[in-house]
C-alpha cells in the first residue's frame, strides 16, 4: 500500500492533520466508558478488531514499527528539536551494543514489512541501507561506529517515528541508560537518564500504591526475545505539538490557556502513545519505543462511539489523574464541548469504532 | 504464552567431550538462521522421552554472533530425573527437536571494566558464550576454572590455547585450589564477579566476596536447580477445575503441563519468578526449593514455585 507522506508542521502554524484513513486507524485507547490504571500489557502481534464486523484495511498494530502518513514530517520535527537541544538523545557508554541491536531490529523489520520504502542488503558485516521516504542511502559496517554519521541508536531513531528508551537490565531492575526522546508527554530523558524503573515513575500518582509498578516491572523483566509486548497510554494536548517536553514547557504550557469553546474541536488533541517492548539479543537490554498518535477532537467525534466514550472518561476521571495529565485547567470546558456528542446511548464493548 | 517462540531444530552433531559430557549442535530445521543471543543465555530443550515430555534449560555455549547453529553441553546425571540421560542415550544427529528462544538470566554487566569469572565443572558453559562475546569487542576478562582433573575439564585446553593469559585452571586431583581471597583483593575498581558451578562453590564465592566488601550488584551467579524428586502428591487446580497427581520424578510444573493446563515458566530452575503461583488452600507442608520467594513467603503458605517445589500433606489447591 502506497503511503502519501504529508507536508505538515507540529509547531508555529500547526498544519498537522489526519486523513480519513488515519482517523479510521487511530488507536483509540479506551475499551470501556471509564479509565483507571491497570497492567494493560499484551503481546505485540497484529490484531484485528474483535467487537466489530467493520473491515479495516490496516491497523497501527500490524507492523513491528508502524510507518504512516506523518513519517517524513515527524522526522523533520525531530531534526529541529535535536538541533536546538542535543541532550534529547543520549547513550551511556555501555549502551552502544544495545544501540546496534536496535538498529538491526528496526532495519530488518522495516525492510521486510515495507519493501517498497526500505531496503537492507547484508553481506556479512557490510550492510547497505536504503530509506526511500527520507532519501537516505548508507553503506556501513555493522558494529563499527566509525562507519556511521551518528551512533547506531541515534542513526536509526532519526529515521523512525516515536521516542525510544533503551533500558539496561541488571539487579532485577531496568535502568534508563539511553534514549531518543523528542515527542514526549512532559518527561525528560536528560533528567531520567541513569534512573531505575521506580525512580523514573516516581511522579505518577496512585499507581505505586496500587502495586502497578511492581507487577509491571516483573512482566517487563521477563519479556523474551521474539515475544514483544505493548500497551497504550494517553493524555490531552492543546495544539498538535509533538514536543511537549519539560525543557520547552515555557513554550507550550501557555498554549493551554488559549482554548475556547469555539476553537476546542480544532485545537484540542487526544494524544495516544503506543508503547512497545522488545528484548534485544546481544545486549539483553529492553527497548521501549513510545509512538505518539494525535487526533483533534473534531476528528475524534466523527466516530460517534468515540465521542460518547471520551465524554464519559473525562467526566469520571479521578482528580489526581486529571491533574497528572494536565487536564484540570480545561476540564469543564472540555466536558461542556464533549457533552454535545454524548446522547447517553450505550457504547459497544472494545475500543474499535462501530460499523456505519 | 508459556512456551512462546519455540524453534524447530535438527540435531546436526553429537560429540562425546569426556566420560560425563556430550555436546549437541542444533540448526534450524527450515534452514534459516537462529536468533542472535547474549553471552550467558540458555535455551529450554524440549524432549519427548517416550511419553514423558521434558523441558530442560541448558546454557548456550557457542559464539553468540554465530546464528547458523547453537551448541549446548550436557553433563550426564545418573541420579537425576532422566533429562540428561535422555540427551546422552537417545539424541542422535538428524533428530528433530524443539528449543525455546534464548533467555538470559546470567548476562554480563556491560558497565564492568573487567569481568572476573569463576567456573566449576559443567558451570563453564555459560562462560563460553560470554568469552566469545567479550573477545569480539576486546572486553577484559579473566577466567578461573576448577575441575576434578584434566580429563573432566571440558574445553579447558581449547580455552587455554586461545586465551593463554586470561585462563587459569585448577584441578582437585592435584590439590590445586583457587586463591579466592587473593584474587578478590587484587582486582581493579569496576570489576564484576561471575560464578557458575556447584551449589557449594557458588555459596563460597558469594560469601567470600560479601565478606570482602564487594557490592552485591557486582557479584553475579547462575545456578540451575534440577527439580528434586519426592513423594507423589495430589493437587487441585481451581481455575481449570482439575485434580492432578504429581509423580515421584515429576515436578509440579510438569504435572500441570501434562494435564493440559498452560502455565507460565521461564527458567524451570527456581530462579526467574515467572511460574510463581498463588496457593488458595492447603493442609500439609511445603517443600520449597526455589531461590525466588523470600523466607517470609516460604513460611507464609500463600505462594509456591511449581518448577522446583513440592508438597506433602492432605490438600493443596492452586490458583491455576
């Protein structure tokens, strides 16, 4: 399937938008009319909608690393972020091997799953990589850093949508020892680098008391080669900003104050993270890709089930969670807007949109 | 979910290494490449032992970068439950078998400035993969390998020939002993210590290192427990609504699997925690053999690790 890559921006004039196909395949994260934390991890395998007869040409879960119409524009935005702040990409010295593991994982998956866009030719350690959408052709020696313009993790994640955290596994814990983080929901790699799983999750309310992290860590420590896992997370973002980092809070935080009943449908976005987890073969590290999908509220409510459910989720969200997700300030405004799309009718089970 | 990622393989070589050890080579039956792995990883080999299904973990000892084949070494245990005997007696070149994706519970700490390895007997195998991995990236290591005598010291001569400065051998029959205290005293800052061998050796190394002030995080060990035999017992599986019998030479996990119930596992040796199971009710005594649960949990009667632990008494009901 040919993808028409869009020219669009995630800053200044915000020309980002979703095509009808992108709306249809959006990973809506709520499988019921309310939301609470859970260890909502499942195997990362292609799934088809269970609760609908609706036929979808593809879903964001079909490929190891989903490539969509925003690919080229997202990579340009990453380049801009890195030029301003190189510390968004860091790798502690012992993580270079994990970087090679990640490069191999992404290149082999993309070349196999998108043969019209990517090619990888391997002759022993001599590799030849072709990335058509970005116009890149690179010959290099695998495991020889001197043959690439960047370290292996930075090289491949400048060509792959989503943030990446490389987690070293030792002492029955995971350590945030490398990453490429330019599209984050208000967390900082520069702050978290070197922290363990409990330390970097310390700001999350409620979940610690619920024992969520102890169980989640146990699951993650046992993720095996060949059996990746995934979960979805979500928040709301005013304006389609990929870079909502603490480093740039002074730039985007104020934009939350610009929301009005008139512009909400266009400005407010549901931001969904498709988080996946892969065990890496040589380093025994875990890679944690965090892929961000955004949809404006006006596009979201074109699926009646999503409009009804979004209203109920925001209405019943515990206050601590609303605070943590940065929704409190605009909560009444959002609820008022969404209430027009909730007629009180029951919603079907599962997250997928209904057949129309 | 438990056996995820099984790989069909063909045995392509069986080599008698010495009077106790045989080496087995596996290649993918479909002719493809095996997954790359990290030094210290193991694979779980599935054996169809004439009606009994056995799943035993063995360290991968080939070069992790060589994805054309995996090799393992198996020490024959005449007193054991039969897995090693099956491998020694019945596995021949050309046989089709099934192995798991590699799992590493004994990885190198890649922050280490030097890797100090202590091996006893068949405990040499995980170090073979680690040394291959380290030598490819010019990592610094030192191996101290103790065995009963030269004839039983598998791979000792190959290792010494290849790494003459890094490999040190000790033979019990010649009264040679590792001067552990001296060895630990002389290490540069940033050294990590690894031990794999008999239970007594692991305890000796860990205790000596702890007494010498080594940080816990810098001392790594791997010990696979074989599930011990014991008296047969009966278990009720509440979720699947089945009553099963655990045989004398069968582990509880094996009995659960034999009843057709899918249960999670990873190491099958009492150390990874994956098979941890909740106890709903019991009247009797647990025989805990794992390294995973705490002493309080062992005393609490609420958890059991079915891969190595057993039970004696009237009633045991599990949440499985």
